[in-house]
C-alpha cells in the first residue's frame, strides 16, 4: 500500500501474483471545502484479451472502516487508456481518503494500471455530485426512506445504490428527474429495527466514473413502554383512582401522549382514555368487579406508540360500601 505523491502511478503485472492478491494506492486524506473532482486514467490490458483482474475504488471517511467499492471495472478494457471521474461529496469538517485497489484474476495475465491522477478545482463533468444527505429518524418497525439528490447530467443509465457502512448495498426504489441538471433517487429500508441503525451513503456508478455522498445516520427509536404498572391510590364501588407511574420507561422519549387502557378481566372489550395528569380516575365501573389497567405511551412519529406497560389488576368495592 502506497501514499500518492506527485507523479505517482500504479501498475500491477497479473502474471507475477496469485489470484485474489491485491495492491493498493491511496491518496492523501482530503477535506472538501469547495466542490472538486478527482480525475484519473486507467488501463486493464492483456495481449490475448484475457481478464487481468479488477480495478476497485474505495472511499474511507474519517479513518473509519472501508465499505464496498464505489466504482470498479473488470476485464480487458482495450489497448488505450480510459479516463474516469470521482465526485466525492463529503463535507467539511469530515475528511476522506480515496483508495485505488487492483485485484488479480484467475487468468493471471496482463496488467492493471492507473496514472495521471488529478484533483481538479471544479465539478466533475461526467459524474454527478450529491447534495448533502440528511439523517433519517424513524420508530422501530416503520419503513425508513433516504432521498438522494444529485446535480449533474441525467444519470438514467447509471447504477444507483445506497451503501451501508458495514458493506451492505441497498438497491434504488425510485428515481426521477427534477430538471435537466438534477435528479433524485429514493431508497427504502423495510420495517427497520435497532440492528439497522448505522451510517448510509448514496453511490452512483457508470463507465465514466462515480459519485458518492456523505454518510448520513439512520436513527431508529424504540417506542416507549412503562417499566412499572400503575399504582392504586383509591377505590370505590364504581371508580378506581390510579397513578400512572410512567416516569421510568423502556425505549425512547420524548413522551407526547399518555393513555390508560382498561378492561374487565372477565371480558373482551377494552377502553382507552388519553390522560394529561399524573393521576386518573376511572368512573362508571361495575361494583365488585376485577379490572386490568395498563398505561400506553407515545413518542413522535408514525408508529410511536409502544406496547402497553405491566398491568395493575384490582377490584372495585361492593355496592353500598364506602371508601
């Protein structure tokens, strides 16, 4: 592995290496204060037209782990050098590093080479630049959608995907042209859980190069649930006075709605009442009857209501008895 300095290049003779062996050339770490473009030449050549291997390009952000390649080319590309561009949209103060990787194929014949790497102080012409990708917050069990917007030429023939930091690639769900210089791509993650919480970025690839966005976070919130059951404060023949006891929760806040759910233990019906005080009085109950009472909590967003908390099981007094 080598750090690039002015005039550097990389050439790998596949015949000198075993299949699967890799060589890497890495650019110095960069921060994007202004839009720029990384331009380079590449060649995958064999005298007999055989497959010399694969050229991958990876982008490491903030010295983090390497995700899957954002661009690659495999097999014989001809006798002439070709040019490609990288439009990396990683915004200050984040830093990134571009890594060129040559991987030898089973044919062990020919050369994999890159040369003439340039960092240009203007936007790429052949690869789109993504606008800043924002974080997405959803409640567990809901669908999450990332929308990637890019400026540049129509990318209708480009491959588009959402790349997770751990290496998983999510296919595009929908694309649309906003105008002749801008397009949007949507990516959906179905019924997400805490295990889906991670960093994600948008990638587009064509023969002419690749564009990659900044990493954005998928934040998955757990709907809240009380840890303890309601507390009984008072009882009569036709009422029960309870304290919600909902300060300690499992899951995430903030709490925007509290509800009391109750039913006869011998019945199948359930009633739910919204509550805006620490205590609540259930009226018009049947005397000498056992009830099950639970508290429901809701946080912002679709699917923000958690499971009912533990039950308070208690009985009203017999008719005619006073408290």
